[in-house]
């Protein structure tokens, strides 16, 4: 894998493994680029030394997306180039990605109460996943993606230490799991690779990590059954 390619796929192994259930190589690459973008937005606070620098990064991505939307010359980054190509091949909503970027700025204020974290999960991470759904299956009903996408996003934020501990306990985790499990039953099979990480979000919420074989088996079981 070249250096540019590492910028256009998520670092999260679970997300990469889930994407392997997408058969077509080009479609898989396009989906991975969008999921890598979601990861970049989520991880900005961990990559900067102060909030102002994070704000600058979010502004850079918003301006790059505006250039894609307006079909102007796009400032170069391997991922911005990949997103421009995805937008050229699929009817994704670039304004939705801009709004998703804005939704992540609240992370720069420090540990978030659950209310703010829900905004990041729903208006940020899940919004990007909704655009990835247009790449996978434009006609499919993507409404059921929200709850499992929310659960996997909040679990990742908890692992990263961005949630207020008092509001991210076991009761909250069980509630999120029940919502995600219920909605997974309605996710169209073609869109399942986008939310398979929800199958192990409960482990993350509890601070547990599965071994390599157990992880792969869990994702396979979730893909076959549509259950978590």
C-alpha cells in the first residue's frame, strides 16, 4: 500500500474488515474513502495540540469540500482527491459532508456530554455513512443505519476518551445496544458492511478487545444474520 493509499482507507481495522464484504473493488474503494473521511473528522482532536489548530483543520476540509461541490480546482490531499473522484462517480451530497464536518467542531471543547456526542454521532459520523450508502445501493432505504452507526460512533468516541465518564456508563451502553440491535433487522443486506462495526461496539463500550479470529467470526456472523 502506497503512502497516498493509507490516507484513503480507515486506520480502524474493524471498518476495513467490514468493507471486505463489498464485492466490487471500485465500490469498496469509494466507500472506504468516505469512511476514512469520517475517521479523519472524528480524530482531529487527537491529532492537534490545541483547539485552534483543530478548527483550522475542519475549515480546510470544509473549503476542500466546497471546491468539490462547486467543481473548482480542489486543494490537494490524497483523501480530497479520492472524495472528488467519488463525487464524480456517484450522486453523493457534498453539502451533507460539509454539514457533517461542522458537526464535529464541538469535539474541540473537550470531553463532551452525551447530548453533544449524539450530535457528533448523528449529524457527523452517521451523516457520512448515509452518503456511503448512496455509493453502495442508491435505491436502498438507509433510514435504519442511524442507530447502529450512532452506537459504533459513540463507542469509538468513548474509547478515545472524548465522552464525560459520568454519562457513558453501562446503562447508556445497554440502551444504545438495544436500539442498534433493533434497527439492524431493517438494514438492507447491501448496506450491512457500513454498520457491521456495531457488532463489536458493545465490546468497545465495555473496554474489551476481541482477538483477531473472534473479531472476524463476529463480523461474519453479523453479516450473515443481520444481527448483532
